């Protein structure tokens, strides 16, 4: 029986409505693993865009998923290819990490060559969507119509905040055993915990170094028994 590390990502609140929300991704990966007799040994959740040449630098959860999979000689499993990226160069860079990737939507037999082909198609689709969007906005602007939808800003903001909270809670729970072990060793102040996490090579959710304030925020997110 093989092992996989699940990686889930959203970049906007609207993706929850489009079938790309965290729950939908988790369900797809879980169902795929069950069909293929695979064991999910870890789950990493990211709220970050997939765009940009430095996308991997801004996605610490993906780096952690890669590290766990590499150590366990497992694969990283995503629900859809665009949860990794629609950028061919980014996908190629991930392949260079020498960690196998499985896309539940494409099946277990999709090899790296096919992933590159699908990534190229997804990148082309992204460019076409962007071009159509710009053309539509230009046409509305020419007609003097107001741009944007101001009727659901509150709803979108609330959903975006909920997604951010879910990802932050998941990140805090992942760190809970590490912090508990440090506290058991007598490392109890937020400053000392921050120094210990930095020494271990752990990074914050945004990939930065730990400070007392960021440790305090993590402790505040943990249940009382986990933070003690």
C-alpha cells in the first residue's frame, strides 16, 4: 500500500463556490486515496496565489508537504493540477524536486510528461481568460458602466476571512506537537520558543522567521490543553 501527502490550496474565497474549496479538495483526495488503496500520512493547507516566479517561496505549506513526502518516500497528492499551479515553469520546477505528484482528477497513471501537457493547457486557458476579462472590462468602461460588483463585498470578505482562519488553525495544530515538546523541555517563553523553531528550520505560515508575537498568535489559536 502506497503513501501520499495531501496538499490543498485556495487563493480566493470565490473558489469555495466554484468547487475548488478546501472541503471539496479534501473529499476528492480522500476518495481517490481510498480507490487506489493509498494511505494519507499528512495534510497541508495553503491560502496563497499560484502565480509568480517566486510562488514556491510564498507557499511554505507546499515546501513542508514536499519535505514530508521526500522523507517518507511518498507522493504529494492534489485534487486538481491547478491546485499546484497553471504555470508550466512552476510545474517543471516541482518535478525537479524529485518528489512524485499525483493529481486525483487525472488518475494515478498520469506521468510527468502528461502533467506538463496538462499544465501547458491550463496556462493557455489562464491567458485566454485574462484576455477575455480585460476585453469585457474595457467594453464596460467604454459604455460608462460601473466596474465590479459592490453588492456582495461583505459576503466575499467574510468568506475570505473564514478560509484564512481555517488555514491558520490547521497550521497551528500542525505545530502543536512541536511546541508541546519544546515546552516539555523547559522552553516556555514565546521568545525562547521562537528561537527554537528558527533553529529547527521551521518557518511561519508566510515563510518568515519566528518572533515572540508570531508564537503568541499560534498559542492563542491552540486549544488550552494543546497550548499548555
